[in-house]
C-alpha cells in the first residue's frame, strides 16, 4: 500500500464559522493505481491533496505513506519524504520561469546532489518520453500549455516517486490538449508503475481512471467503475453522475 488515510479531517475556522472541508476520509491507494477523485469546486479536493502531500496538517486523523504515519515526523523528515516519495502536478504547472524545460526537470536531481552525467541521462530520457526532446532548451514562456504540463509531468517522475498527486492538471488546458496530457499521464503511470492520484472537476478525466472516486462535501465515495468505464467525452458532469448513480444501483 502506497497511501492510506484514516479518518482524515480538516476543519477551517473562518471568523466565527467552521468550514468542514474534509469529514473523516478513509482512503487507500496501491502501487501502480491510477485513481481519479472527481468533485465540484469547494468539495475538498485540494484540501485532501495538500494533506496527502504533507503540505498541510490535518485537524484530526492520519496520513500513512508506505505504511509510515506522517504525524510523528520532524520537518526535515517530512521534507525528505516529500522529496523522495511524492511528485506534484498543478493546474498552473508551477515551472520555474527562468529555467529551460531541461533545467526544470533536472532541478530536483540538482537538489539531491545527483552527478551531472546521471542527471543528463535521466532528464533526456524523460524529455523523450513526454515528446519534448526538441523543446529541451525552451523556457516555459516559449512552450504551449500542454507542453508545460508535459514538462511538469516529467519533473514529477525524475526522482522516481511512489506517488504522483495532480491537482486539476487539465484546468488550464483546452479539451483536446487535456485529453493528450491525460493519455500521456496514463502511459507514464503504466511505464513507471507509479501511483497517480488526480483530483479534478473535469468529467473527461474520469475516462482515464482505473478507479473513480467521487468527493462531495468533504466525503469520498467509491464507485464500482471498472477500468473499462468510458466517460461521455462530450457529456457534462451531470450526465457522468447519472451514469455513476445508475451503475451503482444496479
Ligand atoms: N485556507 C482556507 N481557509 C478557509 N477555508 C478554506 C481554506 N481552504 C479551503 N477552504 C474551504 O474548504 C472547502 C474545500 O475547499 P478546497 O479543498 O479548496 O475544494 P476544491 O479543491 O474541491 O475546490 C471549501 O468550502 C473552501 O472554501
Ligand atoms: Mg481545488
């Protein structure tokens, strides 16, 4: 098991009000899983991902990475765990603007003190996998949105993480580019055997899931979606939900 959460709870206090962003989430992800968590804006997706990524602290409950509870770890232990085991992708790509595609992917290896020749081989191999060898020396402002997200994808994998967490990775992409990026994420999930956990409100993304989980008001519910589930690519979220509901009922 790569990831487990036990009764994971996050409550924000805003003035006098309490916002129950996560309400006791029990969740588990296994090696190589491709999991999509789909839910509307405000349902708790980013909160969940940030807790799992050890970026934020829960109000209650526990996150376990490869069986290890993170609550007892020091700041430096947490930083190492994040660096060695977790890759992150965001809607806004989060590339470093002054670095080329090559250098952005290389950066985590630099931080780790990996020798230059090893870095070069690794980065070139990933650039090839995401189809960007020719763009290696371009900076982010010289890349399209889809290309930027492919650089970000390569960067998440450069440290051989156990788990890649992606927060709305298609959120800034048009639908055709979104499909291409998701197909590429799916292929790299299979090639590298890395667990991917993608949170999104985009129903198109559901199509790529081996396991589809819904999130509503801070609670997760598993669907019985088999790997063969095909979302209606032209459909909207409501149609997806109807499919899920009728599938569960049968
Ligand atoms: N830092 C914060 N302070 C207060 N409320 C927050 C904070 N972050 C998120 N929330 C609230 O928690 C709920 C879940 O938010 P979020 O996890 O960002 O949802 P999503 O990513 O699904 O849109 C929302 O009601 C949101 O307004
Ligand atoms: Mg969010």
